[in-house]
């Protein structure tokens, strides 16, 4: 991709984003729902209780007050659940139970369940070599105005797409893209995938410039979702013409707490003006939601200390 085209595209997106953030900051909308009729609460569905005699199995029971207990169900009646935990066997009224689920023993650390990283198929922006399971998906929102959805069609094929929603100008001026991804190797310690991003920038087409652009890539991830290194390479194209030199990417993720990981994603670019891009940050997550707070920078005279903020969140469905 020509360097001047990439520079103009980035400048245009950053300018629009800054203007949109400023407009959103200066405007306030107040809603009044005081008179709204509250819906009649539905009776909670009864939770299925599975009794296990296998002492190696681990279950997590969640109560109506929001607390969770790790152990296993050893007996159950229509009114009471007997739950063996680290503090002894508890008799819990069945109506207090809102959820019961099985977890891997390796997920329990010091009596607490460490939930799996819900966004293990991507770093900050770049994909990892891991694939979504069939029927699994997520919605991602970056900088509020860049949206995309990814879904596992099969365990080896993921299809997604998205767009920008800059709230001014013509809707057709936004960025639109699709992101197919195919899993080649899948194992507990190594995953390899190939894929692409095909995009269309309407604003460039209106100005008579090349609007079709994207990248074809291969990416491999070594390690577990708690500690991994990802290496990738991609060949960018614009207007049907591929760049002469590929882009190289090196990323990593390291879990540093029960609900937080350190993430870094770095690029080596075939561009004399911007030869590399570095990023680092934290991912905070629960069972279904993850939030990325990071900084990215361009080493050299254009570097900004400590970096340009990056904000994104993802919701698994």
C-alpha cells in the first residue's frame, strides 16, 4: 500500500474521530423515565441441580446475593442443596441458588475460580492463531465508533465484519470491512490461522482515490490463553495491487491477575516515515466482557509520551 495513501487514510480517520469525541463531550442528552411503568418481574426459572459422587469434579454454585462457592453438590432435595466446599458441607435453600456450573480443576486457584479469557482469539487489534468455537461469537467496539462482530461458523472457520459510525457526513463515507479467518492447526500449545481483511472506505471513493484496501495474513500463537506469544505476517493491498514488502507483527499476552492480563502488539512496517508501531496495555475481563486499555506509539521523532490511548471492549455471546 502506498505510504501517502495510508497516511491520508489514518489522518482522515483520526480527524473525524477527534471531532466526534469533541461533539459528544459538548452535547448532553437527559432522559426522564420516572413515569415509566415498571414491568412485572417474572418468577425465576428453577436451576437444574446435578449431584456428583466424583470428588475430582469441581462445581461453582451462585447464590441470589451474587456470591459464589466452589465445591460440588453431594445431595439434593426439592427444598435443599447440600454443597461440599472448603469450609465444610453447606445446606443451601434451593430457592437461593441461581446458577450451578462445572469448571476445570485447573481453573481453581487458592479456592477461587479464574475465569477463562473471553477474548483469546485477538490481541488488541490483530487476531491470534486461536479460533472461535462453532456457534460462539463476540461484539467489539473500539473508540466507540468502530464496531465489528465475529462468529464461529465452524470450529475451523470464523467470519466477521464491521464498520465505522462517525456521526457526521454521509453514512457512505464510513469504513466497511469483512474478516474471514481459517484455522489450520489447533492444539493446546500451538494454533495457526490464515485470514484476511477486505475493506472499503467510502470517503476515499468520493475523492476519486482507491477505496478498496485490506490485508491477507498468517498468524501463529504459541502457549496457553494465560501466557502466549503471537507471530504474524501480512501483505497489504489497495486497489487490487499488493505491497512489495509484508508487514510483520509480534504480540504477547500474560495473565497477571484473576481478571487482568498484560497485552502487547507491535508492528514492523515497510514504510520509511512510520517504520514501526508499538503498543502495550491491560485487558480487564469477566466471563462475558473484556475491556482493553492500552497505549500505542511510533518510535522516533513522532513519538508521544506515554502514548496514544487505545480503548475497546468486547462482549461474548
